[in-house]
C-alpha cells in the first residue's frame, strides 16, 4: 500500500572481517575478474557469497540493486558496500583498493608503452579501436534486450540517441537522465509487490548525510574552483569527478562522457583515447580505471593519481551515503519507475557512443567492418572472454595494416 513494498528485517549474523582479509579477497578478484561489470557481479557472488558466506543471497541481491540505481561503477560500489559491511568504513576503502589496483598498474604500463614508443598510429592500436566497437555493440545489444525492450522504453532510448548526437553541451546527458527519470516515474508505475530483506548497515545516517553533502558540494563547487585555479590537475579533477558523478548504466557508458572531457580540449588525441579504451577491455577489474590511463596520458603519474581518485570518489560517497536509506528508497514504486526510464536512456546514450566517437573513428573501410563483425560474433555467439577478443583485435589490426600496404 502507498506505493511501497514490505520489508522484512533479518538478524545480522555476519562476523566482522579484518582489513587484511578484505584486501586479500578483493585483490584476488581484482586480478581475475575479466568481462565487465555484469561479469564482476558473478565473480563477487562466487567469492563473497558462495565461498565465504559474507552475506545471505537476498542481501547481496539488495546491495546489487542499490548500486545499479546509483550513478557510478556498479561492481566497484558493490565491493565497497561489502567491504564496509564486513570491516567498517576503512573496509570499503580497502575493498576498492584491492579490486582496482591491478587494473591501474596494467593501464599505467600501457600508457608508458604508448608514450615511450610513439605507437599511436600502429596497426594493433587501430585493432584496439575496432575491438571497442565490437564490445560496445555487444553491450548495446545486451542492455537493450533487458532495459529497452518495450515500446515505451525503446522510445526513450531512441530519443536519447537523437538528443545525445545533436546536443553537445557539458550537462546535456545529466539533463537527459533526469528527464528520463521523471518520465519513468509516471510511465512505469506497475511494480509487483513482494517482501524484501532489510539490509543491515553499520553506517550512521548522520555520516551518510555528510557524504551526500560532500558529493553535491564537490559536484557544483569544483567547476568554480577550476576556473579560479586553472591548473591542469585541478581541471582534471573537476572533469573526472563530474564524469564519475553522472555515469548511469555501467562502465561502458563512461566512454562518451570522458571523450567529451579529454579529446576536445586536446588533453589526449582521439586515437590515444580509443586505444586506451580498447586496452581497458583486456585487463581485469573495473572499467573506470580508464580514467587512470587518461590521467597518465595527459599529466603523467600525478595525473593518474588525480584521475583515479576523482573518478572513483563519487562512487564511494554515494554508496556510503545511500546505504542507510536504501531500505526506504527501494520500496517506493515511483523510484522503481524512475530507474526504468533512466536505464532506457542509458541504452540510447551508449548507442550514440557506438556511432560517435567509436564507429566514425575505427571503421574506415570494408576490412575494418569485417574485422568488427568477426569480433562481435566471437563475443556474442562464441562467448569468448574480452581479453581474447582484445588479443585477436590487436593481431587483426596488424594484419589489416599489412594488407593495406600490399594493395
């Protein structure tokens, strides 16, 4: 009644974990979790729930639902949430660090390779751009089936494509997401009522509110600070924090937002941008570490640190800020409807990114298209892991270069 679902509290029987234990488990996941955010959630379920029973199945599902609702990297936020529940606020930080650090190190090494050998025009770099086309196309197909499969949601997605391609303002996508959420609140009111388990969270509501205040303050204050102190690192922190604050729908959606922040100002070239995005698919861990690579390419090691902290900080503030209130929020039918509308718009934003910058920069001739189709088929129908697709794409890019040289 009243647009809410019934919550059933459960006893919190979980034992506390040490920070070292949380770090070791999350580091193992950071070294082995290939395949993007949805695959990460499967790895988490196996490591945290099945093997160690750190929380019950329903509580894990509830936590995943919360992180899908929030902007930011869902898998990273789930890890932060589990770490926080198991070992307190520092546990969330440690869980994030363990899961993220392997990917950061690998991408920093890749950035050094590009800088040291000037390989931005190499054939295998072009192959990585084509890999990005195939992987984003797979993400659009998968997300579209789940999130934009009705007339209403498909219409929202298609409108989002048009708006994203034609309106290039800095805040265009957040305005689009807000409008889609408002539309969803009124279009999608039919939600089945079922009992849900109340998450047991040790974070106080007062601290959670402080996190939300910091999140909002930084979102609006950083652009002003960046104008007053116009230095490369301050501008980088402002741009990447804003991106980390506005991304709905998983790591792939970060592509169009980051592209608009770093390519037009000339921080990195479009070729270097797309090559890094392709390389990000080959490493385990969260796709948001793409920000570490871009920070390194634009401002060296200090840029990598600033870019990493800035792009992940909103995710931490939001998950800590939302956990104590999630039991109330998720029971509201209008919030559920807003999420449906937002997810549909995310599909449209991602489809627009598939065209620009990916397609227009990577698919330059029929041979490029043929390689993209092959890679797409291996992903979708043969279910090869992304790191294999990246390797095949790099090899294919070199072969295309050789063929072009012969003809």
